[in-house]
C-alpha cells in the first residue's frame, strides 16, 4: 500500500459527506500532499472507490519515481486539460463532481462548466486543507527539519553581520545558507528590518546598513522540501537601551504565556488573548496590530488562526506560529516567533533559536 493511502482514505470520507460522486483536486500542494507527486499541471480525481491523476506528457517518468502505484491519464501535447477531464468524467459516469473553489480560477471553473453537459460542478472548499491541519509524523519531522535548517542558516548570517552590511546582503546570504544546509530555499522573502524598518510587519529588505540602528528584526523560514518553517528573532547590533529592554521583555513574556496556553482543546482566541492581555497590561495594546499566529505546513499560512474572534479549538498534530509583536513608527518593532506543535498532552516548541535578551546581543 502506498504510504499516503491513509490520507486519501480520510479524504474519501469527506467526499462522501459532501454528497458528491468525486472530488477534483487541482491545488498543486494538495495533489502533492495526497500522492507524493512533486510536479505541476496535474489534477487528482478521487471517488469512493477509484482515483487517477490527469497529467501531461512531461511527467510520466517523474510519476513513475514519485508514485508508481498511481493510475494515470496522460494528455498529449496540444490536448487541453478541459477536454481530457470531460472525457474522464464521462468514462467514470459522474453526475456531480466537487471542485476546489478556493484555488480553481473563475475562468477554469466557467470553461469546465460550459464543456460539461451531464455533470454538475459543486464547490467543495477546504476538504484537503482540513486534513492538512493535523500533521502526521512524516510531516512533523519535515517541519522540524525546516526549523533546524532555518536555525543553522541564521546562525551563520548572524555571526557575519557587520555595520556596513545591508539588509539586502543579509537576505541574500540567508537564502544561500538555507540551500547550503539542504533546504529548497527560504519559505518566503525574508523580512529584515534595521531600526525603523522593523515597524512594518511585512517590510522588504533595502539598502539600509546594520550600523544605522541599534537593533534589527529578522523574520525568515526555510522550505525543507515542501514543508516550511517561520521564525522571528531580534538582533541587537548596538546598545541595549532601556526602552528596548522593557519592550523586549514584554513581548517575550507575552509569547511564553501564549505558548503555555497551547494544548488540545484550547480555544484559538484564548491563546491569542493570553499574549494580548500581557501586552495590553503593559500599556502597548494598540501597538500589537496583528493576530498572534497561524497554522503552518506546506504553506507558511494554512489552517487555523490564533486570533480574536476565532472560536475553533486546537487539536493534537496542529503546528502553529506564536508571534506577538509591538511596533512604533520611526523607531522600530519587536517581534518574537516560534513554531509550536500541539501534542497530546500540551505542546512542543520546534524552533530552537535562542531568544533570551542577552542571547540576542552581538558580542
């Protein structure tokens, strides 16, 4: 049996509940999650008792390596996906097919609908994502590896920081080191903000030198081979001012308090509140301008959100970020972020980059 068969078995149960004959999986990451195929331009059709991958003539050799057990329909050059799907649906005798409305474009949906005369398309959003929210051991190990690769890459970059180095140069070095330590690359364009740049939560690196301020914010992650990490740390390149020390300790306390609240059955909004209450009590509530965290896995943002108004519950196997921060225009921002696994009895912090204030100061 293919090792990913349990995932597809669970999906079949959701397809049955959705009351459709089959689900057409078009999101490339969802196809990878369900089959192990790492190419693109492929749709997975899965019903209660059958499955096949619709691909094109570029990928049979790769599919033979990634998932030799999978039945294929191979489109020849010049044959459109739409025509191929219409033919497959007819051969399977399908009456109602679920589609991933959240990822299929309006144009694709309309074109397929117009080409089908006897098949109804039913948007079925979030079925595969629902499964992806709970990680198995293989996925947890992949995120754990991504966290370790991120740590190692950051340690090299941090050790080489110089006053005349720019944010852009540090970002390029971080990408290089991520690949050198075995990653496919960074999870996302890194956020490296010296001084005032750190006040923008999604700041893009520029030609600002580290010597222009006393501290910098690093937000980065590594893709270990589909699964990703997401970490934020502060680096003190100059003096530790009283203001920085006070704010840093508030954010760190907020983060540690929130992590302590993570366990199966905890409300998402309650974990957010655990951190937010600490920051508000210190008088900086208006400076905490985003939610506490989000699910992570194949994408940097997937699954649940640790945020105000989110009444869902944490479950064992979820991996979430915990990233409180405070931001001040013209001065900078302080954010601390870790990736946390929800275990059966509580939680495990997967990221191991030191974060005590004295550990953030360059010698």
